[in-house]
C-alpha cells in the first residue's frame, strides 16, 4: 500500500447520512476508488454504489471476501458497527468509522484487539475537529494566548425531526445512547485540547423513555481540567439551526467561546479586550484520514484517539445507566485490562 496504486475503498453500512463524508471525498482523489457497498437495505446499497460503478451487497462478509478492500468506511446502524469493524480489520482493511464507533465497552475491547492483531488503523470521523472555529481555537491555545486550559463547557443541542428518523434510531439496542452518539464529539475535543491521558467521568440522562433519552449531561475531568458536556434532541422546530453548538474555554490568562452554528470564535485575554478571532478554511471530515492512509502515515484521529474518545463516552453512558456513578478513564487501558 506504499506504492502509487489506487486503493480499494468499500462502504460497509450506509444507514447514516454521514456516509457522505467519505463518498464526497472521492471527487478530490484519483488514488482511491469505491469498489463496493454493502447494506441490509439493498436499495440503499445500490443507491450509493451505482454512481461509482461499484458492486452492491446485502451482506458485508461477502463483500469483504470478494473485494479484499484496502479501506472500509463503516456508517451503518450503530448497533451493527462493531461486528462490521472487526470483520473489516480481520480482512486486512483500515477502517474509517462514523461515530459512534460501537455501543458497548465489550465491543470496544474487541475492536481494539482486532486493530492490534491486524496492524491496521481505526479512524473515527470526528468532524468537529475540522471546523474553522475549532482550528482557530486550537491555534489560540497553542500560542499560549489563553494560558493553561482549566475549564471547558460545551453544549450540543440537536433537532430530532422524529418523523424522519428510522425505527432503529429510536431503539436503545440499535442506537446505543445519546452520550455515545452526541457527546463523543465534545469529549474528543476535551481530550485533544487538554492533552490529558487520564481522569474521571460521570453522566446523567433523561429516563422518561428507556428506549430513547432526549437529553444528557457529562461531567469529565481530564488531567487538571474540568469539562461539562450537555447534549439533547430538544432544539425547537422553529430554530434556524439544527443545533446551536457552543463551547467555552476558560484558561488562566483568557477565555474563548466557539459558536459553531454561527461561524464565530470570540476571545478575551488579560491584555486584550474581547475580539473576533479570524477563522481559517474548514477541513473536509474525511480528508486527512484518507490522505494519511494513501500516504502510509497515521491520521490525526488515529486508533488511539478513536478508542480513547469512544471509551470515555461509553463509560459516561454506563455511568448514566447506573445512576451517575463516577468512572475512572485512562488512555493507556488495553483490551486485557
């Protein structure tokens, strides 16, 4: 895979619209070709395969055996993802996965073990890392403008649009939980921005409907920093945004607020009054991961980052399911621990 050959890409599961992150990238690359798509819904598989002259399958193991893809993108029903990822790794493919990576800690251990024995990469498509506001905030922190980061407060409201949601999305067994689905983005950013490798996490979620929680909140310690993450499916229907996502960063020398939906980053420091921070261009969600795999390097969201963000989110979901108990987390846990 180190030469200039065209790498074979397959889609295993296309139930979530985020499959477009990977498919849209094909227009920017001549060194990656879509060879096959699988999904239990044959019409959905055909829909994504046909424009690229790819083959469509219902069953992903048949696809893997027939095509031996170099890269597999997993964007299917959440509860099905772990099996698809492990099978893809065992078939020798690198994996790009929509979030959540899986829906249980036991599944996560299986994925980590499979990645290790296959010596392949698992990269989670965490698009909030690549937004202009996030890139600019990372630069502020890297320059020391805010001092040491000590507190983070993030909110992630979403519109549910219930009539358009498929039945699997509203069932706990196939959805997995609101923390793993929504809060994992902000958990990942907390880990990225703090550089922390251990801490503790607890969470609470809505208990009105055991099948589908409408809201949840996470309390996360990451090294010396403390973070709160609030997520919900309660954005009013008349809102101009699907979600007015925000994050406030508090440092020892300044503070900043990311307003992703509004395309703004504001900051204030000890020696500078409030100001608008210029924003760089956005990065496409799957651009770095695909480029890295083509070039034979590790993507920014590598296996370790993907596993750790998923582990913390799943521990938080487990905390919520058990009344808010505190769970320790570490980036150095292995499947055998």
